């Protein structure tokens, strides 16, 4: 049982690392702020964008990592 949760935690950590590294920074400089304003003005759909998908994958990976960490601590006792 412990080995299964350790494998799940390793997979969750790799997913978490990959999704964080693929995300672009929030402060992209002056050109990013100009382009960001234009995207908001033109009504870019954020619900279907690549950034939203990465954000959801990061949230799921972090949740899985935290849950498996708590379970592994519980199994240690």
C-alpha cells in the first residue's frame, strides 16, 4: 500500500514540476502588458486557452501531491 502511494506521489510531483515549468510568467515585461491589454480588449476566451489548461493541471497535481503526502505520513505511524 505504501509503495503504491509513493509511486502516485512521484508521478504527481513530475506532473507538477512539468506544468509549472511550462507556464509563462505573469510579468512578461512591457511588451507583455501591451499585448495583454490588447487581448483583453479583443475578448480572448480564457476558458479554452493553454494557460488555463496548465493552471488546472497544476492544481490537480498539487492536490494529488498534498493528499498522498498526508496519507504517507499517516501510514508511517
